[in-house]
C-alpha cells in the first residue's frame, strides 16, 4: 500500500507540472501576441504537448486565465483557525496566512493574470462573476462559523457556496479535465443510428458502443454535460424536482479507474468544489442477487464509510432490499442503504431480463437531505433514501459495469467501466439550498417572465408555471436539433409539449401568443454554453409560434367540448373527436379529464386506436381514388 500511495503522489505531481507548464506558456503567448490571436494549437506546441493533452487540463482557452487556485487554499486556511476565534478575526488570519504562503513567482503570475483579464472584455465579465462567487463562498464560510461556533472544524465541504448551474457545469468539466478526462461535445436529442429510442435520455446513451467494448477515439477517460429528454416523466412535471428536459453531468472510465477513484472524486466534487454540506449527504449501494450469484457491494459501502469519516461522520448501514420494505421500516438514520433491483444497472432494467452477452453491474446513488420537508405517509410509513416524498433528492449515480450475462449466469467483464451521471439542475438546487429545481438560473428566468406576462405569482400558480417553463425549454432544444411538430414519433412528442404548455398558459390568462417573449429568454440562458440555441433562434421561434397559433384556434372550443362529456364520460370515440377535430393530443385530453373528474373508459386506448385505424383506411382509399384518374391521364399522354 505505501508503494501505491507513492505512485499516486508522483502521478499527481506530474499532472500538476504539466498543467503549470501549459498555463505558463499560454500566459506568455497571451501577453506577447494577444488573447484572441493565440490558438490552442500554438499553446500546445509551446508547452510541447498535444492539443488533446491541453483539453485534458483546460476545457477552454478562457479557463487557462480564469482558473483560480486560491479559493480552496483560503477556505482550508479558514477551516484550520481555532473555533474560539471571532469569525472575522479567523478570516483575517486565514487571508494573512494565505498571502504569506505565496512565493514571489506566485504573485507575479497572479499580476499577469489580472492584467490580461482586464485587457480582454469577455474575460473581464467572467472574472466579475467569479469574484462574486468567491465572496459569496467566503461569506458562507464565515456565516457557518457564526451559526455553529462549537463545530470543531470547518472543512470546505461544510461551506454552502451558492453557485448557479452554469458555474457548476464549468467547474465540473474543469474538475474532470484536471483528472485526465477529455471533454466531448453534447450529442443531439435525436439519437444517431439508434432506432430503439426516440430521444437521448441519458449521458451514457451516445457512448453505449464504447461501454460495450469499442475504443473511443478520445481515450479511456471522458466527460461531458449532455442535454436529455425523458417524456416518461411528463406526468410528474409540476412537482419540485421532475422535468422532461434536463442536463446530465457525466464522466466515464473505459477500462481505467473503478470504484475507489470514482466515489472519491464525486465526493470531492460535491463537498469541496460545489460546497455541499456532507452532513446532508446519504448514499445507496447494491444489496446483492443470490439467485444470480452476484455479491453484495460491500466494497462501495466501505469506500463511502471512509469518505464520510474524513468529514467526521459515522456511516451506519441498513439493508432495505426493496423500496416497499424501505417504506415499512425506514432508513433508521443510516447513511448507507442497500437496495436490490434499485441499485442494479442494465439496459433491460432487471438482471433476469438480460440477454446473453449483455453487460451490467451494481450502482451507487447519492442523495441530498432536505430536513425542512416533512415525510408524506402516502409514500410509506417511514422515509428512506429512495422515498418519493421529496426529503431525499437524488443528485447522481455511479454505475460499475463489471459483469456480463452468460449461459449459466454472470461472469466478470474483461474491461470494467464506470458510468456516472449527475443531474445538473438538482446539484445546482442543492447549492442554493432549495429542494425546488425551478428556482435555479436555468429555469427561474422563464418563470419570472411568466409572472411578468400574466400578472400572477409563482406561489399561487406553481404547477402551471413549472409545466410551461419545462415544456418550452424542451421544445426549444428539440427545434434546435431539427425536430418539427407532427403526428409521428419525435414530432408528436414536440407537439404534445407545446400544446400542453399552451393549455396551462390558458389557466394563467395568457390567451394571446406568448412564445415570442419566452423563447428568447431560453436562448439567452444557454447562449454561452450552447450557442446553437441563439444561432437558430429565428427558426426555433417560427417553428414553435406556428404550432402555438394552430392550437390556440381550437383550444377554447376543445375545452368546451370536453366539458360536455362530464356526465357521460369519455370513451375512445370522444377522445378521437377531441384529437381529430380540436387538435388535443390524447394524453392531454385524459389529463384534462382527470383534473375535471370526468370518467374515462378503461378501454379508451383500444377504442381510440380502432378509430385511428378507420381514419387511415379512409385516407388510403381516398388516395387511391385520387391517384387512379391521374394514372389514367398519364397513360393517355404516354400513348399519344
């Protein structure tokens, strides 16, 4: 073990030297020939590394200048101050000790960095945001000392540093680059060469061939922030945490590191980079599958126990097995809860459904506790990590692909992989200590605009504003990726999102077209990180406004027609009429019926499908009748 520690230390020192060399040569070139005139290729050549090596350490050219290494040093110095000191005295001493530790070379490099920042307008704007974040982080640390003067020490992880989602995305990618990962671009929402699914629903989906054994051109360590769409969550949209459109932070190890490094770096990112309170972090692990001979994941549990111990937290364990059993007995305060099927990953969902040759493995989820939320007994007598009451919110999941299904059971994979996915919105919400993901900077500007346009408040019309903001953001990105509203596949989902948003806008009193006011707000939110949203803005607005106008022409009549079925109820026949005549997606009609307590026939789907088949048959017959005279006419011309 000592040898391994020494090797890791040597590796980290080598990485630090490479990173420092790249930064030193980059700053020299920036100051000599200008920031805009210096390319990544020139920096790489000067530092005697490849461009891909540059991107392993810095996601963008801007990050060479903006990366600030003093914040964690200052926070660590503050944490080391005696608890009996008054908070401001502790802060002054921490600042003094940090400055004393700087060498003349450190000071000169910082002066060069500041000169460059204030010479380049785009860097100047970014550093102001970074400065605000640093002040906010330090203020949070001081506030913690004031609120809890008896706490023995304040590690950086105990400091709630309020960060917006854009900053978290940036520091996550930078964090992974520092650990040898290459940033890969987001994949479109429409999967490429994958007929099994309509949308990209997770970060790992575009990488599946490489997780199954192919070599990735960018190496064995990858990272990204992937835009995703999951329509199966559409009925949940309206609560405080579900959205159809979301971003998934991801990192992958393709036959490289495994459980120890993955769980440690996720813990470090959450507690030291984002600044979440480790006392509110809980986890889950795989409880094993005796039938298939797969052991309990005690290795991950042991790693978590050590990580919690670094923050002075005792990590008790409880074996819950199923979510239902968890609701009966609760987690009993345990930090680590074991579940069976909930903590097993494979494409089929269950180990018994996996075909021969399919990879799978245990996973470990991380949750954040919101103690102010009371447990809802509707979800079970007691609360536990995987309870849906909202006290525990999942932040991310690390999948450890280490098994392959064979004829008799499972065998170890020759190349073990790590697949991590974390919800950007949920981590950002935790950073501002809010269980409501709609209050983050990638959703709240839309809600703020809705309040302005409608004259109503988020507190009184919460559900409507959540649905509209989520659906229009999702529809915007679908339009950016080339989808158009239609009655088939991706186009039908887009139509459903748009028309559901229009329906909820009706409840807010927004009876005129309002998309032209909302879509630019969405584009502005993503302008820096996804410039294609702005570049295709006019096309997006035109596409969505046409759909909004088409539905508004029949919306009021459709709602009136639906209410006429209050006594008789809805069968597939009435649902087809609402769809065919008034443009109501069938799911929207059934949702409206539930809200109005209008009974719906249990056989509505079969009845509706039968009406659709009749309509298609009539359309095909009409097409044949139209084509026959044309064919005859064409034949006559040919004969002539």
